[in-house]
C-alpha cells in the first residue's frame, strides 16, 4: 500500500513539474507575442503620424479649392449634367424595381467613367504641393468617389455608387493599396432638396518608400525591441537548460543517495543482531549487568538504522510520520550529549548547561527527531571547525513562561550571512564548507524537523565567530 501511495505521489509530482514547464513555455510565448504586438502597434501609430503636418496643409488647400465644387474643380458640373438629364426618366420607372436598379447602375458607370476622363485633380495636386514646398514626384495618391445617391423628394435616397467598404471608385491617381493611414481628406456633400444628390469622396496620399521611412524612424525602438526579444529568448533558453540539468542532477543524486542508504541496511542489521548476542553471551559468562559501551553502540546502531530509513524517504519528515509524545526533554538531551561526548572523546569539548527547574519540564516531540536535530547541529559545529580546541556548548534555559530555548554554540568557522537561508535546503552547503566532506543534508534535516514540530530556529551570528543556533520549544504544563 505504501509503495502504491509513493508511486502516486511521484506521478503527481511529475505532473506538477510538467504543468509548470508548460506554463513557463506558454508564458514565454505570450511574452514574445506581446513584444511583437507592441512593435506593430508602434508601427501603426507611426503610420498615422507620418507626414501629419504635410497632410493637414494639403487637406486645407484641397478643401479650399473645391469649396463650391465636388471632388475636383469642375466635378460638380459633370455629375449634375449627367443626373439632371436622368431625373425625369428615373422617376417614371421608380415603381419598376428591376428596370430602376438597372438604370441606376448604368448612370453610375457613366458618372465614374466621365469623372475619370475629365479629372483635373492631378494638375491641382501638383499646384498644391508646389505651394507647400513638396516634390510631387516623391508622392503617390488616389482620389476616390466613395458614395453617390440621388433623391426625388429630399428625404429618401437611392444608391447609385457605394465603394465605402470595398476597393474601387478611383477617379485619379496611381496609389494601388489605399488605407486609413493615408487619408488626407474625406468629404460628404448633400443638399436636402428634390432632385438632388449625395456625393462622398476621399483623397489618399502616400510617400514612396513610406514603410521604409517609417521603419527607419522607428529604428531605435525597433532595435531595442529586437534586443529585448533576443535577451528573453537567451535567458529562457539558459533557464530551461539549467532546469533540465538540475533535474538530471537531482535524479542522479537521488539515485545515488538511495543506493548508498540501501547498502547500509544489511550491515546495520547484522551489527544489531551481533550486539544482542554479545550481550547475552557476556551476561551468561560473567554475570555482568553494566555494559555502558554496548548500550552506547546499541543506541547508535538503532539511531543509524532509523536515519537510513528516513534518508530513503526524506518526505518522512512530515507531521504524519512524527511520533509525538511527552518527554522530559533535559533527560533526553543529556543522553544525546553523553553519546556525543563518548564519540568525540579526545577530539572536542562538548558540554551541557541548564537552569534549575528545567529538569522537570516536559515537551511534546519525536525523540528520534530530537536526537537527529541536536546531533546534526553539534557535529556540524565540530566538522566545520579549524580551531585547535573544538568547543560546542549546549544549554537549556527558560525562554519565557511558556517556552524553553536550546542554544548550541560552537567556535567553528561560522556561517556567512548570504548562506544563512541556502544552507537549510537539500544538498546545499555554505561557501566556507565546499572543501569539507558532506552531502549538504544535515541542516536540511534540521529545518524539516523544526517545521514538523512547529518550533522556531534562530541563527544569531554570522562570519568567523562560530555558529549560534537557538531552538525555541513550547512547554507542556
């Protein structure tokens, strides 16, 4: 059942990583798309702003020149001459839709053809550009009739031409692709009288190589945008590569760690059984009851066996796995320090200090986890220590009326402030500890145990003054 649960958790974690990866890719694509959209938006704005001053001056000159006319000088008389000769005949066939529509189409073709033939706008445009100091050879244009309708009563209009939503209606000019960014003037003229017309026209002007000119003007913004996109792509690529590499390293380190811990299981079991048999044999032969050294070995083998089990599954440091019971905490710490003093005899000075009354204090904790916690912090201060006399002082005192504090102070190399958070992560070590043997798991286990018990851990000083850890634990009264 446990294997099935572990497999489910593993698959769920893999799914979470996959989801994070997809979210990262989608976020990257969205970011690039937004950057490209920003470039196009700037281009569209530049198109609308390009030659804005020139267009305004040409608009003013053009509309002034046709103030009493339509489309171009003489355009009104052309349109009126065609329409006036057809009002009477059109009114007669108004009640016959098929014939009426056909007649309107024929008039529309006639108007468009005549305007194209008799246009004088090219000459007018050259004159206007000359007045503005512009070279007409650098520009292309299109003069279009967009709408032409007639009315017999001044209220109801009948459509003859409509190019408002489609290309066509070009009367003069060589501009093929017309767009709103090139509009100079748009005019609609109507007189609400019987037998009159509604005429709508637009003038488009564009400079040759306008797109090239706009892109050149946008060059600083465009360059910055392209550089930003390239930087984003490079950073994303590097991050993704490091992510994959870190994932592989974690898998390799995990496999290696699991392999090593599995290899420990068999000799530990053998040692445990051998110690039990040795104690029985010694008791039968010598009738001795005091086997202090054997008791220490037994405790250490038991602790090492549990440590290997937890190393096989680091996630066991969880509230569900903790065996929380009430203990006299000073008594347990005393046994832990005693084992450490025997182990480090002649190599270091390990001392235990405590306030009066602390001996009667009970706390709720997992005794094995407390042993791992104290042992890791003490041995961390001894391993990372280059002093001639290595010293670790463990003290148990009242923190306030409801809490006690276990302080562990050493005279080792200390911990850099920049490393103060990183060293509590799995397989992470401080900059000063890279040349010292270890896997970077001791302080990781410490942080997980603190988290499981909801205790507080404080690192009080940094640098070459040794390390000072305070563990604040609530008392059970």
